[in-house]
């Protein structure tokens, strides 16, 4: 019976055949232990000298790391294995031999591993992170589909920028200037006026010269936009969505979380509603905590966000930022012209902002004024302004950074481990 490692539990007591790679091995005089992986999971294959032909046993002892194989064996339960099963190997067929595999079981430096990212992905730790990433993506589609959202794909090449062009990658679009998208939001607002509730899920690009553990040059964003949704409605969608993906990872990625040594008790607390503090309250809190470098009107850095997050065991919304700190399209608070109806969602455990969102300006006159104040090219935003001229409605949206969210849920320190091939300030290879 041909199967995969993930499916062997269906065949306890039966002989199966699996296509796999040898991740590692050890052997004594009479037994060889083969650590096998096939992309769906990891399992130990046990080759006992007395139970197989001598040629098979010698082959098993001599197989090199990452050689590809067909392995035949009996599936049996094994309480000592995190996976719960092992394979009593009866035959081994080499498909393609691997020689001098560079990532040996010893410790390697980060730069070495990043240079060999195409191979590092094969490790048990990276496999676990990618499986958690996949589950977050799967749960994202489930959540928004269940909530009646329509998936819309905004362009990656744009002629304007939602937040200015200083951190955008510039390119020539025949005889025009174009930029790689840093957000699909403006286009999603147009889609929301057509389809009501929409979401996009795609790559975004920031030409930001940052080397922190939270930043990537290319990353993926989930960006919902909702017609007739105001500020409070927006926050409720965000906390329901984040709670949903965390609970799905807890339910469907137990083995991967265990592989990463993740403290799941912290994740089990992630249920809506989430705590909220205003920007004003955050400034007061930070000053009381000894952060005398921060004053009203300043943006928060990583140490400030971490200090605020440490006061809670759930993600925390920081709301009502100063108008001067935020992009031109955010709706002002009707009671205070100096702040806008926005929120950043800060993840626990020092992972920083994972969501930024706001109610959007729906008044054409005010939006035009904001575009002028930000010294943006009104002609480039003519189409965006026109959305406010033909049946404008209150609407809201947000963007969640996938890689930061994967880092937080999986408990890995650096976002470079949360995307298959990270693009960093000094890294475009492999």
C-alpha cells in the first residue's frame, strides 16, 4: 500500500511503501534507525539486521543524508514518538543518492543557513513553521468565506501609493513611473463599493532599510475592506479573525507547535474580545514605566510596543493615534480633530504590530483636503477621490502581516524563518 507519512496511522499493522528522504540516521551493530521525511511529516524507520536480507541492512547503514528512497515497512504504534508511529522497515530502494549534503546535524550559523535556504527548508523546525503558516492561510480563507467576504486581487504594479512613495520600489512601466505595491488597500476600497465585503491576500513590498527581526522587504498581507462598517465594527472583525486563526493552529498543528517548543498555554488565552487602550493612555503608561523619551505626537518603537504588550496576555489594540502620524485616508474622530479612528493590534511576547486598520474617510471634500495637505499628486488619486462622489458610505478595513503573525503564533524569533525565501535588506539569494 503506497501512502504518506501523515497517513500511516490508517495502516497500523499493515505493510506500506513510502517515498521519502533520509533526514538523519544512527545505527548500532544490529539495528539502523532511519529518520525519514516525505514533506507531509517525519517518521522513524527501524531496520533490524535479523529481520531483513544482509544487503538491505548494509544499504540502510550506508545511506547518506538526504538520499531519496522508497521505504517499505510495517506500521506500528510507538508511544515514545511525538508522531505516535514508527515503521518496521522490510525494504529500502535508493532513488537518488545524496553526497556531501551541506547542512549536517551540527550547529550552523544564520548566514550559512540563509545561503542554503533552499535546503534549510527541509529541516524539522522549518517544516513545522511552514505547516503553521499554511494553516494560518487555510484558516484565513475559511474565516472570510464563512463571513461572506469576496476574494479580490488588487494590482501589484501601481501608479500611486497609499502612504507616499518614499519606501516604494520604483520601476518603469513603459514610459510611465510605477511602483511595487506596499498595500492593496485603495483598490480594495473600490472593490468594497462594488461587492460589500472583500479581502485580498498577496505580496507587498517595502523599500525600508530596516534590519530588525520584525521586518522583511517582501511580505504577504491579508487586507479586508468592508462597506457600511465603522470603527467599532472593524475592531470586532479583527479580534474574531485573529482568535479564529490561533484556535485553528492550536487544533490542527499540535505536532508542529510541540516541535518548536511553543508554550501553547499562552496561545490558549487568545480569544475575543481583546483589551484596548488609546494612544493617550499608552503615552501615559509608557511615561509611568520610565520611558521619558516618548511624548504625545511621537510614534512608538519596538521597545514601547513591547512594554505595552507585556501588560496583557492577549493582543492589545492601541487606538486613536494622532492624525499627524497616520496616512491621509483615515477618518478623524468626530469628537477630536487631532486623532483618527484607527487601531494597531500589538501581539503579545514582543512580536509587535500585526494589524493596522482604520475607518476610512468617506467625505470627498475632506479626502481632497487631506491629499493636498500631504502634498500628493491629486491627478494620481482622481479615481480614488471619485469613489466618494458616487454613493459614498462609511467603510473600514485593515491589513494583517502574515509573517509577523506566523512568527508570533509559532514562537520563532525572527520573521526570516516564516517565509520560504525571505527578502532582506542585504539578501536576494537564493
